[in-house]
């Protein structure tokens, strides 16, 4: 199983320098090659590392524009350093965008396996589905978390199925442990999704977030 995952999942730390964006053709080409692999049903995770203001956002936007032209879905969310932010914030923002603009019938089909579990994380989903959610019997906390991770991973995989999905997760140096654990779960268990995850974090901040440091090691 480990060998199969190693072959089907690629992690690329793209270390940004202080050069202007015009000099980023190598990074852009590398990311685009990963997007092309994704279209063949091989999930990819790419992390962009660099200091504030050196062009990570512009690089992500360039990739997003190209992906949209190719018909892919692009979703974006980010972590925040503000206190009181909910767990899973990058995923809440990204999936919230999708839920708000997607027809209810399409959502019902995509979340059919675990709508109530997803609605526990994404309350707007219940509103979009007019409260049509099946009863879920109580489970131990550990099982609830695993069911949630699998539900999110399956939702992303179904979103990606038609034309691919680019999921951009910004400012991972501020990400909570739950978000990073979910990212690792998706990478391990949904390696055949047409999914490209583009994460970014600031160079030098990784040591301040042990969960991010562990995530980078695990993905690599």
C-alpha cells in the first residue's frame, strides 16, 4: 500500500526566491505539469514556500487562471492568525464558495454518502439542501473525525471528477492541526482524485507550527 501511494502521490516543495514574478517560469511550469497529471487521475500536492510579498499569491493566481481556462474548478481558502477562528478554516472557506454557487440537485448527488456529516462542518449545506438530511446515529469522537475526513475527501473527489479541481490553501503557517490532519488524510486516501492541492506558507514560519512541520514531513 505504501508503495502504491508513493507512486500515485507527488509532493513538491517549491521554494520561492526573491526574484520577480517574471522569473518564475520554472515554478509555473512545474505546477502546470502537476495539473496535467491530475487530469489523468493522479492527485498532487504542491507547497509554495517563501517570504511575504515575493509573489506566491500571483503564482497561485496564474495557475488558477490557466486551470479555469481548461475547465477545472478552482476553490480557495486560507488560514488566519486571528484568535477564535474555527477549525478547518481553509476548507470551510473553499467548500463554502462551492456550496453557495452549486445547484442543490448537484450538491445532493455529490454529498449523497454523508450529507449530515458534511453539514455538521458546513452549515450552509443544510440550507442549500432545504434541511433534507438523513439521521446519523451517535458515534465515538474518533470515528466521527474519521467519518468527517472521509466525507470531505469524497466530496472533493466528486467535485474534481468532471474536469479537475485546484484547491488553493493559503497561509498554512497559521493553519490549525485539524486542517493539516485533514490535508494529510486526503493525500493518503484520495490519491486517484483529479485534485491538485496548492498550499502556501511563509519561509521561516514552519518551526512555529509543529503541526505544519509534521505535515511537510508526512507528505514528503
